[in-house]
C-alpha cells in the first residue's frame, strides 16, 4: 500500500495468495474502522505526481494502532504485542539474528530479529541494512530478559520484532557517530571539550541522550521560574529588542540597520521593566533574548543568551526583593530535584557531578564578610575592590566549606564598582543596595535597588561622567511618581550549566552564539 | 524623621511637645518591634551625603504596617483603620475639605480630608497641593457610603484620611492628562485613534486603567498557552534571534553588524523548531520576538512582535497537530473568560465589544468551502487565488453568521500560495496540507505540515525558483531521519487585540515597533 511497507512486502511474497487476499480484506476492514473511530485518519491514497516519497508523510491504513513510547517499555508489558516508533541507534547482524538498539529521546531498548516463524531471512537482512538514525515503526512482542541489559535505559525487557516499517530513512553517512558524543566524561577531566565540539559540529545538536536531558531540564527551569512568580502575583511583560538608543552608553551593543536609520539590540530589558514599575505593575518578569557584543571567548559568555528578568516595587526595604528572588531560585532547585531526576541522572552518566546543595532560607552574606573570608584565605584585596573571577570561585569554595551550600547572595557591593543607577547604601556611602547571586562559585544574577528619583539619578550619572543627553529618556521615566523598586537579571544558560555541574555554557544553549559562532 | 513625613510634621507642630515626645517613644518602640519581627526591616538612618532625597527610598520606622490594596477596599473593611499606598488620580479642594481619587493599577477609591479632629487646616491644604500622579501612603478609616461612587472602581466605600506620607512626588506638568487617555470610545468610532496617540505619546504607556487590564490579560494569554502545552507534553525551547543566513531568501530581514561580519534578525524560529523535531523532541514550543523588516503601516503589522510558536511530530495525520493547536486556543479563550473578567470589563468600558465566541471542537473549513461561501456572497475569485484581507474579513462575518463562532481554522490552502516547505496534499495536487486560523475575521496563525524529506524539499524549492545554496543548511537538516511534523506561529499582540475586539495592534504592544516608531 505504501512504499515504506518494505519489510512486510517481502514477507508477503513468501505467503500464499490466499493468505494475502485475506490480509488485504482485514486491512480494508481496519481502515474503515479507523476512519469511523477517529476523524483524524483518512485512507491513504498515494498520489504520485510528487513521487512515492510523499507517502512517507501521510496516513497509514493501520493508523488506529497506538504507539508505545520506549520509556514505557517495562516488565508490566511482558508478552504484549505492541507498536513502537524509534530511531535505530545501533545495529548488529550475527548469523540469522539482528540486534538493534532503538532510541527515542533519552531512552533506549534492545530489539531482536531472528529468522524463524515470525521473520523471514530477507526481513532480517533488510533490518540489518537499515541506516543508523533512521526512524522506524516496529511491531513486536515485549519479552522479559534474565540478565539486565546494561547498555540500554530499558534494562529488563527486549523486543522480539515481527514487522518493520521505515518512517524516515537516514543517509548512510552521519556527520559524526552519535555514540562518540555521549561517552562518559570523568571528573578528572572537567574541562574536556570533546563533547562540546561534537555537539557544535553536528546539525542536530540535541539528538544525544545527554542533550535531550539538558534541554528538558532547561525547559523546566523556565517553567518553574514563571510558575513561582505568577503565584507571587508577578505579571509577565514583553519588552522590545530593537531599541533606538544604547542603554548604558553604547559599549558592547550590536547595531541594526532599521529602514533608513540605525538601531541597537537591547543589552537588557531593564529600562522597560522599570517603566512598567513606574506604571504601577508592582511586580513584573520577562523571559527573552539579551544581546552582548562583547568579544569574550570564555566558557561562560555568549553574545546572545536568555535573560530571566525580575523587577519589583517594594514596600519598605529592598531585601523584600532579594527574598522574592532567592525564594524563586529555591523553588526552581526543588522543582528540578523533585521532577527532573531522570534528566539529572542521564546527564550525570556522561558528566558526573555532586548534587546541587542549597539552604532555606538562602544564605545572605555582606560584601565585607566575603572580603574578610578571602583575606583569611590569603587573598590581598581592597575594601572597595571588585571580585575577580578566580576570587569569586574561591569564595564559592569557602562558602561551601563553611555553610555547605552551592547557592548564596552577596549583598551590599561597593558603590564604586556598580552602575550609576544603583541606589547607594544610606548607612554607608562606600556601599550600595546591590547584590549578586552565585551558584557553585559563579555569578548567575546581578541586581540592585535602582535610584527612582530623577534628581538623584542625574547626580549619580554626572558622578560617573555619563552624557546626560544620552540617558534623558531613562531619567525622565522617574519624573511622574516612581515607587521604590529593585530587581535583577538571571542568565538561563548559566543556571542550567551550574545546576548540572557542567563546564561550558555552550552545552546548555541549543544554538550557541559567540564571537566566532553564528550557525546553525 | 524623614523628609517625606511632611503632612504629619505639620500636624506635629500643632500638637504639644509632650504629645510629640510620647509619639516619638512609641515610634521607637514600634521600630524595635519591627526589627525583631521582620529581619527585613532596618531602622532608617537618614544619611545626608547624597541629600535627603535618599530617605525616600528607604525603610521607615513603621515598616511593620501592612498595606491594603485599593482593590481590597470593600464594605467588609468598614470602620477599620488601614494604610493604603496609591497614586493621586485627581484632587479637588472645596472649602475645608479635599477630595482625592486614589488609584492603584485598575482600581480607584475616593478619599476625603476634612479639617477637624483628625486633620489640621495645614494638612488639608498640603494634600490639596500634592501633584497628580504622586505616590502617597495614607492612613485612613474605611467608611461605607450611602450612595454609590460611580466614578470609582470601589463604589461602596471611601477613605477618611488621617495621615499622608509622600513616597514619590510627581512633577507638576504631566505629558498628558491621564483622564483623557481613558475616555470611552463608542462602537460607532471603531477606528478612533486618539487613545493610541495618547498611549504612544506618554512616557508611561501602561499607566491607564485600560492598559493595565490589557497587559495583565496578555500575560494571561502567555501563561495559558504555555501551561496548556506543557500539560500536553510539549517542551519549551529557546531559539537564536541572530542568524547567519536569511531563512526565506533574504527579503524583509533586518541586518545586524556582527563583529567583523554581518548577520540577520530571525523572521521566524521555524528552522530551529524543525531541527528540534529532527532531534526527537516530538513536541516543542517557544515564545519570543520575531522580526519583520516590512514597510507595512497598517493596524495589524509590527516590525517586532511576540511569536507563540508550536511544532509537533505527529503519528499518522497532520490534523493531529491542528487539533492540538485549536485545543490550546480554546483553553486560552476559556481561561481568559473565566479568570480575566475584571480585565475584560475594564477594557470594555473604554472599548465596547461583543464577547468572543468559540466552538468546541473548533470549526474546521476547507479552503474550497470558503471560496464557495465567498462566491455565494458575490465575490469573484479563482480556486487557487489567495484570500485578500477584505475577503478574509468578509469570510469571518459569513462564518460568524452561519456557525456563530469568532474562531475557526481554514484548512487545505492552494499549494501555489504557500511557501516551498509546505507539504502538498497527496489527494489533490492543487492543494496543500496547510492552514490558517482566524479570530474575528483576521489571521492569527499560519501553519502547515512541513516537507520532511530532503529530496522532495529540494524539488519543491527548485519549483519555487529558490537558490538551493542559500537553503542548504535547512535541507540538510532532514537527511538524518526526520519524523513527519507540522506546526505554526501565532502573533501574541494580534490574539490579545482580537480577543478584546480592539482595532490596533499598537494597543496590545507595550512598546510597539513599526517602520516609524523605535521609542521608547
């Protein structure tokens, strides 16, 4: 009936004409039944104006059959006759037998074809010749196995295949061997980048089980972030990415040609978040791309990443905002721990790492305390000096030793090292109402109480030597009544990377962008 | 204690020194209590290096007081002494009295100050002189009123004010009068653009009650979209916005300067969604900006809008995908109807419209049927001719008359009017497995089953005269096994506009971008 019906065509040839006729009648019956049962299903008519390949994409006669997912193949299904759609992960012929490993997403199962009652010699040969990564439908009986199949995710069962349909055939030469991309990386080679190279070379970066797990977990981060904030009464906003003026003076911005003029790509939604606060939205968040034209070629910088941004009016103290953000992070950590164990374990198989630890409530240290801890560990630094990346990492280790947490807030940064819109600390002119948050010793959020008074903002901008004309629109936003507010921006890819203990942000971006990479 | 303590300073002057001392003692007590009760609260020390304005942003002594929201001021709170934070919406002095309307988000309440036991003459005068849009804290007693206050959202109570603190003072001259921006627009002037002009002129586009309602509802659309899809097993993905090659031949694309080379802004996440399907994610969605460099100056075109995108592998028929999308839309419509009545009514006050009607299951018409309906209504058009915008609107009216629904799917478009990657209809070479969805006669989604076979895709591209070199990466995506799949993209701003029966997409974009508008 269809060109993908190859295996069973061959089988049919071996059968008597009578049996064939009977089978056809049954097929017609099944088709009518299917049509009745589900409106969805139409009887396939192969229309060969566009070649037989078209039939690959269309309804089949047996379209009322249910497909069982690979992950659901467990001993409870033993002796059941089922249909599975999956890819050929590996294939190995051995005399009259052919062993396949079938894969769908993070899950794999062993499948066996053997010449005998159910499969002809031709069919086994046909199966053995199928290209890796082809997508097939198999009809099979689920069988319990006596010895666990260590190489598959479904270790207690295998499939005894009776029929195979090819849904989509892969070309014979793959851009790389998928097994190579999922080899285990031991902790002793934390900076091993082979996987990343593989990942970025291939056209299908997410086809490995590890990548499937990483990006499913990342989807969970976004979901937990938003659900928690919506429960807290936040409103989601959409901010523009094409802007007319560079927000922070014009460094590190991408330029866009915009009809007859020029524009820029937004480095942050901060101005827009703040305008929403000035418009009485009270609590807003947004999830969207953020662009940085920095020529940084490190393990943690991307030129385009996903920002999870929060801005919130507070009643009496900016610590209300810190508490909202840290609680949101804790809800994310808990949600990942409780709902994404399969994904975490899949990633850990290739990239072993310690489980992520956090405290409730979140540890909040003052900058002063951090400096004292670093000095006690031998670091020489000034009171108002910014933290270098190595010192941040060292601090992360010191905090982990002392408090047993991978997540903490560093509060009250020196005023001198923060942007002009940061609210000074009213109690000490050297410091500010600003904070960073760290996971495993790396910064994932930078935030602050913002100056919401136009005159003070003007003074602070002048103190930083900023051209007031360029930030006039920003300053004017605060002239018509502005509630005191604070916020911050989180890098999604960094959160995923650090939660999973990975070592390159390119592993947690499906299509990473850096100064040297624009494709795919 | 703080410079914002103006009203009560004046009151204090009228009081005896003894009472003042007593009050101060109480304040100190309260401060200690507050510090104990909530770690959040620190005792304010006005630090005047940066001027007294700093104190505006910091903790107050009475920081343990709860703030009641304007929307919660109901007769149940009658006779209670409470604190409210809100803006001065209007202010009117009348002899020894001052009437304020206080506003927070979509909600307003009347407040009364009268010279007497509780307020001094100076205080009433002070209140009368406060600039509109200033944010204030008032301590007041809630009083039931005998006659409904028609001009406020809280019609059954008013506030008898005892104290006022200024949290943030607005400049005296506003860019426009907010009351002007919320005047009712009758149905007889559907194209009235006064509101839009106001909206875009102001620095704070969302400060009106109408805008608050529109954007809260829009946040709901996003939430309902995602929640429904996550329940259906979809995974959220993040796709890059900076791309190296223009996906559809290079027309209508914005160019970005990217370090030493050029890049483009993505017109659609389609390629990336499809790559995720090829990587076995099965069902994916994304929410993000979409860029179109079209010089279209209409009520429904933006150069940057938010795309709600779906892509899904199906088992047997692309109608499985249509059904998933229409069910998602129905869940959105139901969620808005059930959870956002306040917002819908707030918008309707200014922009009256008929409630949005939809059917379950969603009406699906074939293109042929639509052409027949249009012809019966006097339209002359060919079988394979595309629908013009006026004909789409007329069809919307005809469908509404016949089926009583504002939402329907038009399936099986002529192959000739769809992009090269559209799967042809196997039963009729003139048509294709593609569809649009309409709300109130305007297109909100365009989608199709995609060609997932590299060779057929090549043939189709050649038939369209497309340079194969330019789309090589796209075609190559399908060489390593690709499941049959379909999808589509929805414009968020259009959905919000059409659900609410508004007439300009700029009303549903906080910071609209069109060929002539790049700010704020």
